[in-house]
């Protein structure tokens, strides 16, 4: 079994026309993907996604908080300060025997933290190098406990198993 974790990086655009199931997306990925699960750590993102209208076929997850959990959302334990590492952790928890294929995690894999979505609630669309490194470290901290995970990208990374888009498309085709 394959579970797809979908981030908000520009590389996710190549996957928008694919039927990826089961899938766990981050934040506004819900705009372009038919997701089984969506993770938002930031409460402003939770509110923005809620305003889009909740899909009854998607399970919505947010960070445990002292704030009231919005209707239609479930709380989950975060892996770091971001939805990406939390989505990976949730994928492993919900599908412990599955291969996890991670797409759109450009900021974790490269020095580019460009987001394909504009968030109306956040004026700063970029992320500082310090924050990007925290996001990356949160993902790297998960890897020792997750043995079957692949990151789709074009740059080799000594800390994670990276496969090309072509290899990931082959995995997708074989699974469907």
C-alpha cells in the first residue's frame, strides 16, 4: 500500500491531476487535491480552510490546543512546528505498514520554501532560513522511526531517500 503526503511546494503542481489515495495533505492542498486527510497546525490556517467549506469525505486534523477545536476537526499530536512533519507522522500512525511517498516538500528538501498558495492571513509569504531549518529538522527527527518513506525531488539528500518524479509516477502507476 502507498500513502501520499502532499505539501504546498511548487513540485506538488505536477501531481494535481492524479487520483492519490490514501492521501494526507497540508493546509491549502485541499484546494487542488481530493484528500482523505488534511493537516493544519496553524489555527489561522484551520480557520481559512474551514471557510472554504469542509468536504465530508476528508478527515480534518489540527494541533492539540487550549483553544476550542472547530466543528468538523479532530486533534492530533504535532511532530514539529509545521503541518508537513505532522502530516508525515499522521501518515505513519494511520498507515503503519504503507510506503509513504512525500511530494511538494520543496522547503524541507531544498533551500526554496516557496509556497504555491497565497494565504490571505499571512503577509510574509516566505519563510526564514531559521524556520525552514526547523521544519526540515522536524522531518529528519521522524525518519528513524519510519522505514518506508520516499521524498520526491530532483536533488539528492544524504539524510533522506529521494526519488525522481518519474520514479514516483511509476510507483503511482503500479499501485493503480
